[in-house]
DNA sequence: CGCGCATTTGAGGACTGTCAACTTCCGTGG
DNA sequence: CCACGGAAGTTGACAGTCCTCAAATGCGCG
């Protein structure tokens, strides 16, 4: 493992606050591994022996049921995953698959749990990480239940723009079919949703999306800090769900939804 | 606060492992409060000053956006809520409202965060609680994205039966409109879903649901331990999301879903 | 240059939401 | 004890959203 990799791991919110000793113990038993694209790192239902730290590449977390599959989250470096299962020393609820060539640090779960017991500051960092992940999932749920697919796409685009601070252009970092699943729709409907956003200044060119009328788009999307996390990547904000958990599912106008009565 | 209440709080997984001193400090600044039905305890976006411990009654967590509202979770005693926001000392993502008369212990957030720093075993309990909550939300997401509304209802019924160990009968503990929102559909569609389950031996009589043909129902529902948490309430299983986060939202056959290709 | 795969487009159907009317249930008050 | 009023729940008709299947288009890579 290159020293620069160690630095990157140590700069993770998870370890930034930990005692040097804690960090040393945790990474001592760790090993760095490279995986080709399309590799399944972990299957849902499997026991989890390692905490994964994505140092380079892209990983997708997905779930399956009854011959159906859906993407729940897309991770980019540097971020950890499967922490909840490690803390509880239990089976994974999501499968993990590389979307491209990846460099991943694997830290034995035992080491993590031991470090939590010995270093309360590290334990707090774990709690903060999990709290952020939980809130990310809550946002995802709200996004899914309260918005229809076009609204989800519009907000996704605005969020991408905000987090990457890219002027009027957003670059899609994964296949559209993966994005569609993450946003809770079929690839066909993602195409149609893009088309539906054309009147709002959105034009697509391969993986480059141009947002020509931010005002109009925002008017449709109605972004909400309680759903969309517009924090810039790598900012000094308390890391809260740095993964793309953008929500998913159909949710037309939003089923379980009840029109608020302004009584 | 009655001594019996203290016992119940201490028996929570969150405190069971904590040092007596930790427990004393945390509960010293706490106060027990009673709320009538329909009281809003907390609005999304509000700063969170207390960790809430529901000792009696029923609380609903919901989210709103653009004049729409959806129930994200229903809590029953004894459970804590808003822990993630307390840990991060940030705003709430969900509003909390009592569904009936409630008895709630409110512990200052400062006390919780201090206790985490001083008692690593308590910190670990917090981590386990959050990990369980996170996994509950993941289950909810999978439920929403991978199943249609009737499948969600069927699995909800089977889960209720399992957790309450009630023979062939399930008692609905909340209004059907609330259940509908939790399951991600409209009240009208909940009615229709119940009707659709009639061929599978399901009959409804007010708040009492009879499951007349568990085999057939399970064949339709295809319950999955990686989505449905069939752990009996109050069991000695590591508490993992004891809330009804049953999922929600429409999700017909499941949008973002891709038929698995058995290549 | 051509094959293969991702993406797009079109047509049709399934699932779900909306609206309105009706029934049932329940608590209040007579 | 019964009648009434209101809310919850149900049912029906209809519309909208989304999925499915199939075909066409476009793009990348060998």
C-alpha cells in the first residue's frame, strides 16, 4: 500500500479523529486489493468479514428479490461501505459490485469492532458515519415516496451540478441503465424523463447533460435540503452520506402520499 | 418518573451495556413528558435538542415535500428515535407526531454525546442502534423498489403475524390510512390490495385481519429475511430496527428494477 | 467496416392515483 | 337508549404514471 493511500484513508472522516494507535491497529491487518470492472465483491446474505474502503473506482450497492434487482447506492472514492453489517457482525443486506476497475482497502471487521471498544473517539466517528448513512437512506426514501420519476431526475441533475460545482454541465459518471435503476425507473423511462426535461433547458449528449435554464429546472424540481444533499464533495461539512443514494423507485406523484390539507 | 420507567429505559439495547454511571448521567437531565394524540413533537428541519425515548403510545415519523406527505416509520414502545440527528447535532429529516396518547422520555442531546465520549461501550451501543436503523431503512428501500403494493401488504401482514406470534390473526395497530402511507400507497389502493389478497385467504374485519391460508399468502408474498425483519418483538436478537419502517411507496413491479438475466 | 451493446422510440398494458359517491363506524348529545 | 354528525373506509369510474415488449437508432470497439 502506497503511503499516499494511507493518507487518503486517514483523511476519511471515519479515521480523522481516531487515535494514531487506533489507526495503526486497524490498518495493520488490512490489505489493499484491486478488482476488475463487474466484480461482485459481496453478495447480500453473506456474512461480512471486512470493512471496505473504496480508494479508487466506482462501486454499486444493489439489492435483489424475486428475480428483480435494483441499485440502492453508487459509491465513489474515498468512502467506506458495509459498515453497518460490520458493526453488528451480521449478514449484508446489499450486494456490492464494481462498476469499473477498483482499488479497495479491506479492513478486518474484528479490528474495527476492537478499535471501537478501545477508542471512544473512533467509536463516535463510526456513529457519525452510520448516522450519516442512515440519513442518506431516509433522504432516499423521501425522494422515492414523495416525487415522481421526472422530479427525481431533475433533482439528481441539480444535485450533481451543485456537488461538482460544474457550471451548466453535468457529466453522468455511470451507464444510464445504472442511473435509471438508482433513480427508481427503467432505462426507457429515464430516456423519456430526459425528453420531458427538454422544455426546462435540459439537453443530453451522450454522458454530458447541459442545464440551459437552471431557474426553470429548479422551479420544476423544487430541491429541498431535507431530501437533496447539496453539500459539495470533499467539503468540510460533516460527512453525511457521501454516497449517491439518490433514491430510486417509481413513485409517480407519490403514492403513500397525502395531499396536505391547509386547514 | 416511576422507577419502573427507568427500568424500561435501562433495558433498552441502547443502555443495557452502558456503565451505570453513564446511564445515571444521561437520565439525570432527562424529563418524562406526556403528549395527547396528534401532537407534533418535532418538525423536519428543526434542530434536535433531545433524544426521544417512547415509553408508551405510538409515534409516527413522516416527511413532507411540495404539499405531499408520507409516513416513513411507526414506532411502538420501547424505542428511541431521532438518534442520528442527535449524534450529528443537526436538523431533523423527519417530523414526529403522536398517533395516540404518549409517554416520552426526553434526554438532552448533549448528555448523549458526552456519554458517547466518556463510555466507549455506550458509544458502541449507539453505533449498533444506528446500524440497525440504517439497515431498517435499507430494507424499506428494497421493499419499495422491488415490490408492488399488494406484495408489500402481503409481506407486511406476514411480518406482523410473525413478530406478534399471533396465530392466524393480525391486529392492525393504526388507522388504515396511516398504514397505507407507510406501505406507500393511497388508502383507496390499500382497500383494493386487501381485496386482491382475498383469494389468498385474507379477510378483513375492521382492524382484525385473518390469514386463512398462510401457505398461499407466503407463496405470493415471497418473504425474504433480507427485506422483512421477522424477528419477534422483545426477542433477544440484536435489536435491528424495531420500528415499522415497512416501506412505503408505490413501486409497481419495481421500476428501477431489472429482470435478472440468468446468463 | 461491422458487430454488439447501450440507448432511444413507439405502442400497449399494468399499476396506481384522483375524484366522487356511498357505506360503515364511532362518539356526541339529545 | 337512540339519533345524529363526522370521519374513516370502501367502491366505482377515470386518468396519469410507469412498465413491458419490440423495433429502430446510435455508439464504441475490435
